[in-house]
C-alpha cells in the first residue's frame, strides 16, 4: 500500500493540517483593516446630517466578535487615538469610547459565556447607540431633539451594516490564516 506523505501537495488534508501561519499577517491584517476603516469615512460625501457610520469602531467590534482572543482589551486606546486623528471628534473621545466598548464586551462575555449571533448583534447595537450618543455629547454640539433625529440614519446604517462588516472580517480572518508558500506568495 502507498502511504500518503502528510506534507505532499496531493494529500487532500495534509497540506492544511499543522500549518504555520505568517506571524506578520496574524497581527497586521486586523490592525491595518481597523486603521483603514477609520480613514474611510473621510471620503468626500456631502451630507447635511451625519450619515457615515463609525467604520473603524464597527471593524474593531467585528474583529472582537469574530476572533475573541485576538485583540487585547487595551487595543482600544491606540486604535482610538488613530481614529481621533481622522474623525474630527475632540482628541480623546474615541480613545475613551473604544476602550469602554472593549471593556464592556469583556464584561458581557465573562457574564454570559455562551454566544449566539443574536446576542452579539444586540450587544453591538447597544454599544453603537451608546457610542453615537456619547460622541454627539463629546462633540460639543447642543443635544436637541432634532440632533437626535439626525443621528437616526447613521444609527440605522450602523445596525444594518454590522452583519456585512462581520462577514467581511471573517473573510479577512480566513485570508490571515491561509497557508503561504515558503517564498511568501499566496498559492
């Protein structure tokens, strides 16, 4: 009988078992995707109301939900600082709010260790509502009924976009864990 070499490319499963992941991609893809999504809202979109969702925060929360142990809790501080540089909010608002969001997820997951998509989505909705209200308060704008109504489309877009962003993050995670050839090229 022929024995199958576990490292041969003809083996259906041997090439995927015990594979070594690229250490650079393990760390770089999550961080770079969050940083890029923090810059994306700067695209020139003319609107009288704040319609663009906080994509950096949504991406951070999606990474936290898709891969719970990947990013440490303190990562909200440096990534929030980067977001503050590009968001137009007072410096320190995203640092505080992103850090509180990461701590809130840790507390909720420690209290309720079982996880379903509905639980994750409701948790993210609560965090996004809190984030948008706190960011509006930190911006220094007067909080009026009309201002809260103006936040409605942004909030709705955040709620509807989160499953799509979580799916994109799951695909990025697969890319991150894909096995590379020894020369560093994607097979």
